[in-house]
């Protein structure tokens, strides 16, 4: 399963652009856990240039293994679409994505809900592959 994950508001809290905000609670731990369970993680962000390098460096420094950044390897062989192919997309801007709404600052992804959901999707996919 390929999981595309946004950065600002999803992995790190939003800050004054192009600065990186504080880590979103649980994001790194859940990304590592779903990767270990078999997910291929794609960083899918509007960041580019130095801000993108900083985001990738942050994840690498935290030990998060990325499958790709802003692309899905091999996708170009069957599609010319710029949309990154994934089975799931985690983004604070997505309708229905569970969010934490702090008293101060912008909402951010609630990994306490998103992480278990992704794990269950991975498990269902493994069960479906057996049948």
C-alpha cells in the first residue's frame, strides 16, 4: 500500500512560511509503524527547493524511510498525470481527515485516529491478498 503524506499541518504544525513548525504529536511514530507494517510512504507536499530539502532532512533525521518525494516511482510508465498515485492520502486539508483543533494555532492531523486507520487498511489488504 502506498500512502501519500502531506508535510505542513500533517507531519509538522504550520508555521510562518517557509519555516517548519513543531512536530505533530504521533506523526513520526505512526509513519515508522505503518512503514514497518508494509506501507510505502510518499512525502506529498507543496514544498520545493530548500524548504523541501529541510522537510526531507527532518524525516530522514527522525528515521522515517520514504519511498519517494512528490512522485510515485514507475507512475510515468502508465500515466502522464501530475497527481501522485497512492492508495491513501493523509493531509490536514482533506475533507474528513481527523484533526486536532488547538486553542491557538492551526488544526493539525490527529495521528491517534489516522495511524490506527492506516494500520487496519494495511491488515485488510494483507487478508485480501491471502484470499
